[in-house]
């Protein structure tokens, strides 16, 4: 089963979900703002993608953090701690594909490629 993690009101998540629905792809949507970020999955994302790729430094949540909080994010452990406390700082969507590969963000080309092979 494909799992798509994100926040329902995020524009990129909306586009990804719409694409999946239009392509008749079966997936499970996990709202990590509502249910929290599962630590086991977060560790997997950080291992597969790298903490700097999963951390959204361009988003509003990151920009609203004080300088000392941002300065403390220096490695996977400190990034994971922040992501647990502030799920909106995670780039979206994070997708765990059937084959175990993880991706972050949305592009129709990437999704098509992941589904076809």
C-alpha cells in the first residue's frame, strides 16, 4: 500500500492527492498534523532522504521559529526532534511507495515514474 503523508490544506499535498485520485491509484493518506508524525516512519524518511531534504526551511513554520531554535537543528537527531514538535516543518508530501522507496514533494513525472517502474 502506498502511504502519502502530509497536511490536507497544503497546496502541494492537494495536488498530489488529486493526481493520485485522477490516476485511480489506491493509497492511504496520513494527516500528520492530526495524528502526529510516526517516529518509526520519520526515522525511515531521514535515513532514505536525509534530514536536510525532509526539513522545509522555506516554509512559514520554519521562518516563524526563533533564531536559537533554528540554530539548534544541525543533524538528523535535532531535526527529528523539531519535526516531532512541529510537523508543519516537514516538506510535503512524503510518500512511501510500495517498494519501500520514500520521496518528498510532488511532480507528476516523479509519481508516474514511481508507479510505472
